[in-house]
C-alpha cells in the first residue's frame, strides 16, 4: 500500500518504506481480539504524518512509539481521524509486541502519554496497563434520554438499579447496562446521536454491557460505540473495561477485585475478546487504581511508503 507524500510542509524528504506490525490485543484464546498498528521509532514523523499513517493503516487506533525521558517509552495514539490521550488495546498490543521481541528490559515498565505517565506490567503472556481511580458523574435527565434514544431502547431494557453513568479512569465513557442479551445483540445505534452526546459530555463513547449471554467465568459482555473518534464499534476497549469494572463494584454492588469481561462477540462479524481488570482497593474500601490487560498476538505486517 502506498501513501503519497506523507511529508512535513515544504519538506522534500525522499520516500521511505516502513513496516507496521498489526497486533491483536485482548485475544480470547488464539483468535479474535482488537487489532492495532504499532509504529516504532516514531520520532521520525510529525504529528501530521502520524495522523496520515494512522488513516492509511485504517484501524481504530495506531500506536506510535518513541523515546521518553520520563518513562520507558513514549506512546501516542491516533484514530483514523484524530489523536486521543489513551488507548487500551493499542497499549496492550504495543507492550506485548515489545516484550515478545525482547525490546523491554523488565516486566515492570511504563509509558509516557500526552497527559502523564502510567505503569505497565507484564504477567506471563499478558500485558496490564495502569488506570486512574474512577470518577463518576450522574447524567441529567436530558442526557439520560439521549442515551436511550441513541441506542433505540427504553428504560425497561436497562438493568434494574444500574442507571447509565459517566465513568472516567483516564478517558470518559457512559456505561449502560442492558438486561437481555438479545436486546444488546440487536442494537441499531444512532451514531449521530451518540456523537452529539459524546461532544456534549467529552466522551470517547458509550460502553454498553449485559450480564446475560456471557461465557462461564466471565462477569459481563460489552459493546463499545465511539463515532466521535471515527469508530462505529470496537471489539476490545481496555480504557472502557476499567471504568466498567469500577462501576460494577461501586455502583452495582459486585464485591470483587478481579473482573473478566467479554467484548466483540456481539459484533458483525464477531471478534471475541477477553479483558481482565484488577482493582486496587484502599483502606477506606474505595478503588485507588486499577490495571486492565490481556494477551496479544501478531496478526500481520502492513507495508507503507512514506
């Protein structure tokens, strides 16, 4: 695949071939997961070039790895349309790829992002990323109704006692609990309304979950819609799984510190994913921090000319 003149304004740099590993994060067994591009030595590229590369890769997110004075590596994340502060599956894809290729010096690692540093842990074959303590915001009646209309559901479809709520552990999502698996599987979202809500509340998107229809040993299944960032639906979202686990403990009352969450099984076509979340509970019983993670595997290498 070729890109025409991905160069800084006015620059006449010669064309250069790059290879972008495509790594699927949060694989469930040996399949599924959510693919992300991983670009090494990214200090070579301007922000405009990174955005164009991400659009050419064409995945929901591409991670750009460069040197850092503050952490082991610097990570920047671009969707096909814009840069975002954090991306769970692209983080897991990147650190898994680096670990599998002997490019990490320790299982205790770290990343620098545009809004600070986060710890990363490699545990056996899985990578885990740190997220902040949760912040919750109840929705206004108008925003609550906009959530329902955007998903084409009504209040009777919601899990009793689980009101849609904004949760932030680094990025903001509205989590929405739906009672029946057939309803969550059959959703026909109004992406224009989801984008309107996301703009109003500065969201990544909606994280819709159910306890119904999930596999043995899994706590919930989820779908994620983020049209504001050019993503209609994503098969695994680590930065949303963290908020959901916090919500399940502190708002729904599931007295657990480790959660196993499915995603992607209700997509068309399906791409089943598995996300593990471990909560760190303080002496006051509140969540102080968390790590979300899973396994990743190399799926392809995309060749570009820049």
